[in-house]
C-alpha cells in the first residue's frame, strides 16, 4: 500500500513511469536529475522480473540494425555509456565476438553485415580468415568470421541496481512502488488519472502530469488502457520466445569470445554466450507464442545441438541441459520486415504528455541508458 508519508508526493506527481524493467529504471535515473517528483510503478514484487533478466546480457555493437533507426542509434550510444560506467558498480567485459561463416556460401552474408555496420558508423569490424580464427579460437569451426571487438557482456541485475541507486540519489528516496499494477488511465485536465491495484485488492489513484509507458511485454495493453487504438497505431505486440541451454562446465574456458552464426530474419541465431566465469550457454532460439511462460522444452535440445555443433565441433548431445527462457515483445510478426522501437509522445493521437515505448526488444538492454536520455529529452520538450 502507498505509505501515508508519500501521499503528499502522490498528489503532485510530475512524471509517472509504468514498469521497473531496465528501460523504465534508466528513464527514472535520467528524469530524476531534472524533476523532483518522479515515481515508478511496477506490478511485480521486484524490478526486472521479465525480459530484462531473461536474455543473453550481451552489449551489442550496433551491427545489424538499419541506418538511422532508433535501434541502431540508441544501441551505439548505449554501448558507449555502459563502457564508461564504474566497473566496481556495474560488471561488464568487452569480450569481443565472432560472427562465423561455416562454409563458403555464407561469406557473402558476412560482407553484407560489414556493409550495414559501416552505415551505422561501426568501423572497427574485421573479416578474419581461417588461420586468423584458429589463432584466437582454436576450438571452433569457421572458414571466415567477422570480429567485433566492442561487443561484450554486462551484469543486467547490477546495471538495474545502478539505475535505481542513481534515481534514489537524485530524488532523495526510493521512487519505486512494487506490487502496483495499473488498471485504469483517464485523460484529465491536469494530465492523467491513474488507478493501480495493490495486494489485497487495494486500489489507489493518483494524478500525473506526464505518464511514461515502459511496460515491455504489456506495453500495448497499457497503451490500450490509456485509450489508444493499438491496431490502427500498429502497436500490437507479438510474443517471441527464446530458450537457453547450458553447456557442461567441463567446457568452461573452451572459447574466448561470443560466437554467433549468420542471423535469421527474426533473430540473431542460436549463439554461444560466455558468462563472467567463462561458463558457456547457448541461445536463444526464436518462435512466436500466444502466452507468457518460461518453461524450456527439453525436446528442443536437438535443435540447439544441431545448430551449435556446426561451429562448436567439440559438443556432444548430452553436454546440453535446459537453462532458462525469455520472451521478446516484437512489433513484427514472422513474415513482416524490420520494425523499429516506438518511443513516442502521443499528442497527435489526442494524448499529450503520454509517452509510449513499444516493442523494446533487443538491443533494448544495450540501448537502455541511451533510451533514458532520449526519453528525458522528450520530457523536456513537453514539460
């Protein structure tokens, strides 16, 4: 329940952020620098319980995304910000990654990736031949590869805790209300009247001048509650599930980089992910689902094995075991072309002061600190 001592703040909220995933927390860290009354409302008991904590934790370089897209620009900027953070507060490693061609037919794909990356001003990529690959990754199979030195990994939990600490420091107290699910949004003269439900079916309402929808998997539903026709706006989300399998610990330190295959039309392919302890896992795969569940289907072990065996020849089938799963909130269906992040203030739809973030999937983790700055800039323009 909202504590009585906070009631006075709740009556004069400047900015309400719905969702305490990594993007919502990054927005809170930025907006609390400039505004006094910023609160985050999260339906779960803790922060980052959904997409933010169920991913590869990769710091992407910005290689794959179309030129001038938000995904490209915010990924590159977010990567730069993360690598400037204090490593004592946020754990990260610039491991580098290889995008591998298993046969001669895939080499053209590497050249196309290099071309796209250069359009995004990613100029540190290098194509390696088989001999060069063997020097740095003697245990993998590839005839050629792109080497991306600026790709890395980050501890997403510590990054989220860092954003929370920043918001607390800026605001003077913890601005997050957990177990607070938004069930009603009404446009009023002062901004937005928001109704939340809390444990024991307790309902609370508050007024906010600016409302930021950063709810990840539920972003289209929240936009709909606010009154937006999500189908005509093309905001309808499609759940794309990705599973991970762990590789037996005896292969720890068997590879030195992240190893990626040629990407597919809906994802980056089943790749090998290195942990901070050099442990290995594989994932994610990608398939569309209607419901959210985080079970890993053991029958997909062969899919993972067959995919990874092409570039990790040392693997045996029994080396794999189910690890975890995540869900990506995609705007495009399997047969649709690229869809960019939607980060938009909705005055043109009759909802001034409502900022929607829709379809924040990969590279959302990498882009998060840049998304925070981008949204704060929008807030400054309308406040």
